[in-house]
């Protein structure tokens, strides 16, 4: 996957992501773009997708759910790093400044105009309300001006759908481990757009734990990639950290005890005037997180009888998680799917992938669509009213 980067004057990084790495099934017919009855859609479905739920402004053009014609990300991460986390007000203001440029670049790179679109899709939740509103307002304006159908997409369903882009052979049902900054879910993807949650975190999300521990050991923000990098120089067996087991919910996670254990070690070292090896703490913490995530995912596949597992969300770009999942899946005869790292973190191509399957089902949103910051996964309301493209 090729990423063209340009750091703008305000510190925002503008990226254009090109050329998806070919999957195992490269060259195969695009099975994923079939309709539910197995027939091919009459014509190509071209969707402009917009994502602005956190600190990335993104726009992409996606054909038939799996072919990315353009994928633009404007990342504000450098602006928030100085504050040690995302500042919602700054994020919203930057989205307003960047969104039109991202959409123009996405259309230009795809070589199309708004007239060529079949639909406009946008993340409408969950996320930061002010940030979401920028994308939602933009998508509504484009839909109103062009008459093209509007589709609201759940951000986490987008993360899961990132797996469809490079794995042309992946079709539901499968198990998906969703691990991002705000979510840690173990999900059965029963069909396109149909999710059954079988496990979730009781406290911190996996990405949140990475961010908090990184801050505590002085690595700063964003924690996930920094711990991933530091851990490569450290000993994962230097410290033995607890892995929470929840007796009445074997697929649930809990990361707050692990975070406290890391804080205790830091405090003890301070009191004894000892210097802690940052890389050893990072590697041991990462091992504890990655082991519990992998164990749960493999167990779910075996007990629920699925032979395919995917990972999704920002933490899915973690190298130790990818390696351990790969190893354990091979050992247990399970096919392992994962998006390229740049498609694991926030992007609009994944929103376009999820939107395609909603579009094919006839899901259409009206101009009354609103941002829903705490939109639940799985049982959200689907709207069939509003304009239709037929
Ligand atoms: O999915 P994402 O980009 O945004 C949300 O929807 O939350 O996930 C961001 C999270 C952050 O907590 C970040 O620290 C974590 O993903 N992350 C990682 C890695 N890259 C990003 N965690 C562990 N290892 C990484 N390489
Ligand atoms: Zn995300």
C-alpha cells in the first residue's frame, strides 16, 4: 500500500493512499459485490464516503464496496499531541477547514464528479459530536444539492468492513475482534450489516489502555503506535501482568486492572529510586493485552463453530497482535483476515465498504439524519424513508 504524505503549514498531514495490496484471493471474481441472492448488481455502485468522527478528516470513493478508487486522509494527530489527547473543539474546527479539500481530492483522484455518484455515505456515530456533525452536515448538503441518496454508517461497522477491501474472498459469517480507541468488542458478523456482540470491555477499551499506559511510562500520545515501537526493543517477559478473567462472561474484557498493575510497578520503582526500563514495561504490557485478545477470539471461533476470524480498529494495526493472531489461527485451522495497518485506523474507504452493503439492502437516510455520539453497535435503528435511487 503506497501512502503519499504532505505536511501542511498548520501541521496537519494530508495523505493519499493508493494501490491496495493484493489479497490471497487476488484475481478472483469479486464475490463480495454480489447481491444477497447471489446475482451481480446491474451496474457499478459508486459511493462517496466521508469520515470525521475523531481527529481524521477523510473522504474516499469506493466502487461496489470493495474497490477503492481514492482514499484521502487529513490527520490532525500532530495538533493534538501537544495536549496529550484529542481536543474536541480543535478537531471540529479543523474538520470544517479540511473537509472540502479532502472531498475534492477524493473525487479528482477517482476521476469522477458528484454527478457520477450513486450515493453519499457518512459516519453518523459513535464519536465526538462536534466532529461527527461536520461530516454529517457536509454529506447532507451534497445529498440535497445533487439529489443522490444519503447513507449513515456506524463507525465500528466501518472498521469491520475495512476487512472486505483487501480480502475479496471474505464473506460473512465470521468472528471479528474490534479493538479501537473507544471500543473492544468480540462480534459475530452474521451477515452484511448484522452483528451479534458476544463480548465487550467492562471498563477501558484496548486502545485507551495503550494510550493511558504510554502516558504513564512517558511515551506520550498516541500511545498505541509508540508502545508497539518501544516494545520491539523490550523483553515481554520482564514483568508478569494480570489478565482479567470475568467468570460470568468469558468473552468480556477488562483492562483497568492491567493499567493499575503497570501504575503500581511505576510507583514502586519510583519509591525505591530505581529506573524502570520503558521498553520492558511496554513489551510486557503489550504481551498481556495481545494474549487476552487473541485467546478470546480463538476460543469464540472454536466454541461458536466459525473458521474465519478478522480484526478491526486502530489496535488491529499492532504488530504483536497481528503476529500472535496469525500464529494461533494457523495452529487452530482458522483463516485470519486483517486490513493493512493504514486501513485499521480511521479512514473513509472502510465507511464506503460498509455503506455499499447498506445501499444494496435499500437503506436510505433522510435529511433529518443527525450525529449520534453514542450510537450502539448491532441494534441501531435503520431508516428506509427518504429519497430512494430507484
Ligand atoms: O480506530 P481508531 O483509529 O480510532 C477510534 O475509532 O478509536 O483507534 C485509535 C486507537 C488509539 O487508542 C491508538 O493508540 C490505537 O488505536 N492504536 C494502536 C496502534 N495504532 C493505533 N494500538 C496499539 N498498537 C498500534 N500499533
Ligand atoms: Zn475508529
